[in-house]
C-alpha cells in the first residue's frame, strides 16, 4: 500500500500530518518529507505525526521522521509522534530513537502534551 498523507489542524496551533500505509522507501516518502518541510517553512511550530494507520516504517522512513524532528527543533518547534503500532514502536526502541522522539499512544495525548485541549479539527481556510 502506498503512503497516503492528510494534513489537518487542531485548535489552537497544532498541525497533524496523518500517514496511512507504508512509511517506507519508494512509497511517496520524499513527497511527505517535502510536505513537512513546506509546513515548517510556512510557520508550523507544533507538529504531530499520526502513524495510527501506518503499517510499517523502514530505515528511510525513520530518517524522514528524524529529519522532521531536527528541522522543528532548529526553528524552536515541537514534534510528537502518535499512534505507532507495536512494529513501529519496536523499531524506535531497537534504534534507540525512542529516547529522542516524543511519542504517545494516541492523538489526544499528543495534542494535550503540546498544550492543546482535546482534539477539535479546525478549518484549513
């Protein structure tokens, strides 16, 4: 399954990049990285990567996640991952990136930790 992405905003200032499918090389990963870069360039400073519907992440996918985290850190932003399944959580543990990448079991927890209330989708216009 190809990587599919959806962007939505939560009030007041949190952006969610939701990914479904395989977060792996050859599945639109470069486009997802470019999308995150453009969001940050547009001023996004609180970003949640929602992996609830992602099947797997490979080393290339982990590289993109680390890239997003590093770019946000450089601009003073905050980054969290939510909804990682057991396979993805294991990858984070084995690579010791779980100590670097903030991750939560669900979107609501990530939103709360970024200072938002319970998730309420905001309009994109």
